[in-house]
C-alpha cells in the first residue's frame, strides 16, 4: 500500500505541475500591468537570448501565488511570493519588474530603484514597461537612468508618442528646454501628425520667450486636433498676455461652438474677456447659457449681478441677488454684495438692513461688520461706527481696514489723539500699509507736528512710490510753508502725472509753481484747477494771489470775492482783501453764478 501511495503522490505532483503551467498561460493579461505575457527567465527576450529548455517549476508556483495575491489586492503577499520565485529563477526580468513595481506601489522607492537597476534596459520589451521603469527611476531621483530608459524605448518603438512625451516632459521639469525641444522635434519626424509634439514645442517657445513661435505651434496643434483643450487654453492665455483680446474671444467662441459648448471654465473666461471689453450684454448671454444648464450656478448668478452693477443697472443687479437669497438665505457673501449695491445707490437704510441681517445669522461675519462701521462713518453716526469697527478689530486684528476707518472716524470727531492712537495700532499690526501711514500723517498735521507729518508721508511713499495723495499732501505742505520749493514742485508734478484730472492736485502744483516764481505756468495750472473744481474756495484764493502778482488787480479782486462767496468764514482772506486795498469784502456774486477767470 505504501508503494502504491508513493506512486500516486508522484502522479499527483506531476498532474498539479501540469495544471499550474496551463493556468499560467491562461491567466488574463490584466494581472500583468505592462501588458506583457508572464514570461520568465531568458524567454523575455527570445530574439536575443538562447531559449532555456527548462524553467524551474517552483518559480511558476510562486509566480501564480503572487499573481493571485495581486488579484486580491494583497501587495505585500504578492511581493513576498515574487521574491520567493526569484530565488528559483534569478534571471527573470518579469519577476524583477513585478517586484520593483510592487515596492514602488508600497512607497518603498529606494527598494524599487535597486530592483529596477537589475533589469538591463535592452531587455525591456514593451512600451508600458519602459514607461513604468522610467517613472520608478525618476521618482527615485535617478533622472539620468529614466532618460536612458526612455531613449531606448524610442529606439525600439519609434512611433510610440507616449515615450517621447514622457521623455520630453521629464526634460522640461529639469528646465532643459533645448534637449526637450529635440525630443519633440524627433517625435514630429516619426509622427508628423502629432498634435502633442506641437503643443509641447509651444510650451518650450513660451519658456524661451519666443511667443510668435509659440502661437504657431499652438495653432498647429489645434489644426491637427480640433478638440485639443490644453492647446486652446495656452493660446488664449498667450493672446490675453499680448493684449489681443479679440482673437482670444474668437478662439474661445470657436471652441464652444465646434468642440464643447458646455465647457464651463472656457465660458467663464469668455465672460471675463467680454467684461474687460466693456461688452456686458455679451457676457450676460454666456452667463444665461450657464444658468440654463444649471439654474443653481451661484457663481454665474453673482457674476451676472456684478455686470448689471457695473452697468449702473442696480435694479437688475438687486433682483438677481434677491433671487439667489430666496433660495439660499444663508449666502452671507451674496447679501453683503447686495448691501454694497444699496450703498452705491446711496440707499443706506437698506444697506444697513442687509448687513445687519448677515450679522444676525453670523455675528462673526467680518465683512458685514466692517461695512456697518463704514456706513455709520459716512452717515456721521460716529459712536455707532466706533462700536462696529472695534468689533471688527476683535474679529480680525490683523486686517488694516478697521484701524483705518477708526482713525478716520475719530478724525471726523476732531478727536485727533484717538485717531492717532488707532492708526498707530493699525501700523503695529500692518507696518507695510501705506494708507495707514498717510492718514497718520494727516492726523499729525492736525496735532501741529510737522516733522511727524513729513516722516509718515515719506514712509507712505517708500512703501508706495505712486501714492498720489501722499505726493500731493507733502508737496502742498512744503509749498504752503514756503520750504523745499523745488521738491514741492517735483512731488506735485508726480501726483498730477498719476491723476491728471484731479483738480486739487493741479491746484497744489499751481501753488508750488507760484512759490518758485514760475508764474505763467502757475496761472495755466490754476485755470485748469478751476475748470476741474469750480466750487473750491482755496483754489480761487490761490487764483487771486497769482493774478495779484501779475498786477491784474481787478481779476485778483474778483477771484477773492468768489472765494469768499464760497467760504464766508475765511477771516484771513478778508484781512488780506482789505490790506491789498480792495476795500470791504462784500461778495456781490449770486450763489448760483458762474465765475470765469
């Protein structure tokens, strides 16, 4: 019986081995991620290696065990099985590759690289395997090996775009634009219809600042692949950068018409372009398309309201926002925007109601608390403004806006010490905020600390050399005090250059020119100032002084009379009027008369 059992055991083993071999070659290819057959040993490269007649059956056993473990998502078990199989077939490229890939999947990158290095690149036989090996080497920091693998892949599979693209993009990550360009041009030699090659050559042209060449490549990519979304986007971005918005609009319209009318990002980009072109109606048409596809598209709804607001159609904008709030009453940012629209309409009562509704829902909603402070300041409800703004500071102590508004509120209350204190608190939190420094400077002016005024204005200009208010304020301060006259001219000239239609800046420049004796230029500037701001008493006072030095006494008298009509409390000008010999300053011009210098 024992002998019979022994014979049966041997037959059973042989039968099992036969079944294992049969199973190996019938397992679906999905267990081999590279798409290659599970060949072991020297059989992976039959064209260049002699065929070995026997393959260790134990290797097949462990291969089968590992494959089944992978099917069960047991990567650790599969790795152990393949490693065991490799002890029986140490030359197996397939097992080495599976081991390398499993190490990589398990984030054991160093072990994956070490195993991958044991696979001779010339014995890799599939595109997918080349790509996987390159990825392992690249992520493991072995970039030169990754490039070597991809180069060999291109040699073996010269028509396979994926290899060139991986090769070229790897070089792009290393900023080697010259070699990357060579790879993509080589791809075009083998695959002239490659839209991807043109796309990446366009990217390289952008990186090397040859924008005209980039445009050509992106256009060629689109010509080869009419639905090439990335090429469209790059070309649109480039056209926008070159201020060719009309071509950008035409390109996106083409994409939406011919390729994908439901591409939301492209349509929103087109909306932005139309808004920049002041074509709000066209922008609204595209937003309506989005809303037809998705009536609950919050971004499109709010954007539509913004366009109506920019067009001055506040009623339509408010209707859009109220429609949103009916469905989504807790959209606090939408209601905050609604409050801003009411402010634009000077309907402060409804603006306050909108902001207070938000604060009732969420007392920590900073924007609405800040806006309540601002509206209260504008309405000269100073105590309420201070209360809201103090709350805003507690909510976000790093934000500069509440400190700035607190400073302005106390300034409005003529409490200059408190204004100074709150602005200094803001600067402590935001030392690089030019606006805080500027307003602190104006507060120091009220406290008769001119050295501190100069210091803060200079600090504001150091932070923002184009801060027009600081340029004008400092320049006028110098001119009015009769000091640093040439610097006063320079500062006010810079302010006027930034805002040529600001009549107060033009007046400051005229006054600075007057102080340095450039009378004709001063007269020209002051007349511009009068035309821009026809109701400012200080400008007419300056005009009178300029006429007086030109010995045009009657014109000087008329200018001063007009100034006093606008501000009858100017006792200093009244005294100057008398001392100049113009008699008693009794304004004779009617309140609504127009004065022409």
